[in-house]
């Protein structure tokens, strides 16, 4: 019974290793497709007719859009970047077609959370934004839920922000602005981190290694039993 059980476990381990190899192929394809979208020429941000079709294959698409920033309705999202702890400044951008897109204009440190401290960056006229399309981040961050009533935000939850700011006809995505400098230097854009953990090869080698070790134990046990069997 032990031998049969060990063989089954060995097959399971081998199957897990093969599954990780397949996952690695999928992950490398995902990384390649995402990288292609990030570095492609910018295209117009999707309009209302395309909103129902927005999905994972649109994440990190390089887009451009124009309109007017509704600075009085910006939302600060807690963030940690290479500049330290602070906030993302997420501002609604009203487009000529009557729709609104949330734009993550970039990062500001804690001492600049008050818009009055970065007055030059509160652009009043028409603007053009180029950046990366991002999918909404509902709920909040790990162990921290968004608190709209308390003005504490930990993720860029498009629907919740739109509701809290009284916005209508809001795109189901937001846009991370690129590194084009803002007047006065703040917020700082272009800080999007595009990274996908890819440890599948390590996992595959681990599972295959365990399968081989168990197979080795079975072989050694079989050899020893063979040597200890009675002879005619």
C-alpha cells in the first residue's frame, strides 16, 4: 500500500510541476502582451460605446484624452512610492462628450495634500493627458477598506470615488498620467509600476525535484527488497 500511495503522490507532484511550466508560458505571454501595450503609440481612451468591453486585455493600454480637470473634486489615495509615503492625486477629467474619466495625475507627499500648497498644479484650462489605462481597484487595500465618509482611500475604486464625488457618466477605468511635468512640479506622474511576479520556474523545479526524490526512494526501496528476497 505504501508503494502505491507513493507512486500516486509522485504522479501528483509531477503534474504540479507540469502545471507550473504551463503557467510560466502563460505568464511570459502576459508580460510580453502588456509590455507591447505600454510601449505602443497612444490611442484615444475608450468611449462609452467601448466601456462594456473593457477587460484585462485593456490594462496598461497607452491612451490619450483631453478635457478639463475638476480640481474641486479630486481624491487623495494613500500611496508609497520612490518619493516616500504620500498620496495619489486622482482628479476627474470632464470630456467634451459629457463623460468623465478619473485621472491619477501622480504622487504628492503628505505636506502637499492640501491643494492650496500646490496651487500651480491645479490647472484650470483645457488639458491633454497621456498615460496608461488601469482597471478599477474595488474595496481597498490589504486589511484596509476604503472609507468614503471619512475621506480615507487606499485604492482607486472608480465606482466608489464617482459616487462619493457626485460624478455621472464615469468611465469604468482610470488613467495613470505619464511623466509629463505638471506646473509647479506636483503631482509627479509616470510612477506606474508594471510588474508581474514570475516564480513559476522555481515552483516547477521544486515540484519536479520532490517527485524525483520520491521516485528515488521508491527505486532504492525496491532494490533493497529485491536483494533481501529469498533465493532458490
